[in-house]
C-alpha cells in the first residue's frame, strides 16, 4: 500500500463510523422502547387492555376533526422553519466571501421578501384568525 492510499482508507473508516452512528441513532429509540415498554396492561377498575393509564377516563372519541385552518397554520410554520434552514448557512458565510456581498444581500432580500408575501397572503385569507367552534351536543 502506498502513502497515497492510506488517507483514503482512513476516510473510509470515518464514513463507516458515521453511518454506524446514524444507524444507532435511528434504531436506538426503537430498541429502548421495546426494552422499557409494558408487556401487559393492568386491570384497574375493569379497564382491560387500556395501555394509557393516566387516571382519567377518556372523553369522547379519539378520532376528532381538526379544522383546515389548523393545517394551513402548520404549513405557514413549516415554510418559515425551512426559511431558517436556508438563511443560517448564508448568514454564517456572509462576511467570508467579500466579492459578492451586495449580490448575496439582494438575493437574501428577495428570498425573505417572497416568504413575507406568504404571511401577507395568509393574513388576507384569515388564516391567523383562530375561530373556535363549539361542537353540537
């Protein structure tokens, strides 16, 4: 083995260790839950097979209907969470590259401006007005 092949082999070890760590983080919670989960439910007050035992009786059905506004509100949140994912790397390297500072700043302004239009659109459609409706009983 020549001196040129040795660093490539070392890098390959790091890649395998990284993949193994990722696999451990992905499968670890499943293994921990399997080891710590209750094997059977307690029969307290004739509530057999009720795994969630918080001491309160469940009220109503578990399958309730959410308003479509809730999902639109969540989508606006996700849009701005993704916005942060794009802006943080740009902000970290913004001052390092001095050649294109003005161009990068204009691109960031356009990006944030387009996402600001999302807020204006959602506001005009009334997404941020949470109208609570009481169920008919």
